[in-house]
């Protein structure tokens, strides 16, 4: 890649998939789609596609940016009830993914992957089966057989969406010692101690943080400069502000706010959550209301105050991302096959439509990498 060039990698659905809501969705993607980003205008130009990859819905980069990992959101692989993760090396000149291998996740419909700070393990959340797997990473970037698999058990309030466990994501802290796993089916944020030498997980003394019944926790993010963290709940469209003890790994609730405008009586669920690089603002996506909720973060308390909502100008904003300069926010409208670009006002956090709507088949994950 040219020095300083920005590339946007887009994970997609490539075939039919059954969601937890019972909805059957037909993906239109061809694999991982890559775009070049203009840092001055935010415009995206199609570059190439890494095809012949089934449902690479969520992406994660190796810390050294030499390798890329994509969950394959599948229910079976080689006759077993499991999805997979695919490993790729990135061409140093073009950033093109070149397939290395894939490994079983030992659970169905893996929906999220992250790579530990040392670049030695990929941690995966299996949504449908409600389990977590740790996959060792070889020197060449390839994946080995799982070093750990943990199966969650239980249920919660919603008889359809919460009849069993549904691990939705895995987030590691900066010290690489603690792993946080929101489980939508259990209404719990599970907490583990992570052994970065062995690639194993051990239940934390706190065990978990319990949300309101029926909340459906989905994603968890840290504040970049303070001891706060934020949990977004899919089913009741709320965000929980948490005080985080970086030494002990424990969390406690500060406040809970709605991600939707009040009053709102339509059907909507939350999806993604991000804190901007400055640590001043938090953004969350609403599917149904089809908007990005904007909050100001109070620096001393971690509490959120609503700034407003911006329409994503498309249906079902599954995922979104912010560029490294915190100038642009890109929203992936899954059901409209579009990526929409917004300019961020750095003083207020508000979003303004840039006028750019990029055609992208079934975009469900956006990742920006800078050479």
C-alpha cells in the first residue's frame, strides 16, 4: 500500500442466513470488499474483492496489520455443527487479502472476532450456540485448533430471542488480561481472565455484570482515556455506562440511557457502539429507527448526555466506523446495500451528511486500516 493510504475493508453476507429473529436474509456480497478512502473528502472508490469466502461478516486485523481474520457465519463445516474463521495475509503493496487457512470455531454462527494485543490468539463469539473459542495464530498468520472453548448456558426473559445463550462479541482490555463477552441470551456481560501465554480463559471473580431482564447485551467498548466502559443492549435499545477498574477488571453501573428518541413506539434494535478517538463522544446505531444516536461523554463521570440522532439514509445500520482522524463516520446499511458517509463536527459531535452514498452489497462490518 502507498504510504499513508487508507483502505476500507467491508465484511458481507454472501448467502442465505437465518437471524435470531427468525428472519431469513439473502446476502448479496461476494466476499470481502475493499475500497480506497480519500482522507480529504471521505469518498470511497472500489478497489478489489476477495471472493469465494462464505459470509465473512465480521473482520479483525492482526496488531501488526500483516494478517486479516474474518468469521464465516455458518452453521456447519465438514459435517460438524460449527462455523469457521478464515485467515489471510495482506499483500504489502496493495493490501489485497490472500487466503491462508480456516479453523473451526466449535460453535455455530460465529459473529465476532478479535485478535489479542500480542497477536498470538484470535478470540471468537459464536452467536447461535452461545460459546467462545480461542484460536492460536501461527507465525505465518494461519490458525490452529482451538486452545479453549467455553460454552455458556442459561436463558432469560424473551422466549424467542433469549431461550438460550448467544455470545455476541469479545473485547480485550489494553493490558490483555481481561476478556468481556456480552451474551444477548443471558442478559449478562461475562468477564474472564485471559492467559495470553496459553490462550485460555478463566471465569473472573465478579463472574459477570447483569443487565435488566430482556435487555440483550451485544457489544462492549472502553473509553480511550479514562476508567469507563459502555455496553449496548440490542433488545431494549439501551446503553449502560460502566465504571471500570483496570487493575481488578471489575465493572459497576453508572447510568442507563435509551439509544432511541423519546417517545418512540416503532420496532427497533441496537447494533454497534463506538467511542470517538477523542473520547468526547459516543455513537450507537439503531436498526428500525435507522439512525446513529450521538452522545456527549462527561469526562469526569463517564455519564452520557444525548446530543441527537442522525438518519443513516438507509435501512438497518448494522455496523459503522470512524476514520483515524475522527473526521468521518461511515454507516453500513445492511438491507439497502449502501455505505453512507457523514462528516463529524468535532465541537458538538453532530453528524452531517456528506452527500456520498456508496454502493456496497450487504455491508455488515467496516474496518479502516492505514498503511
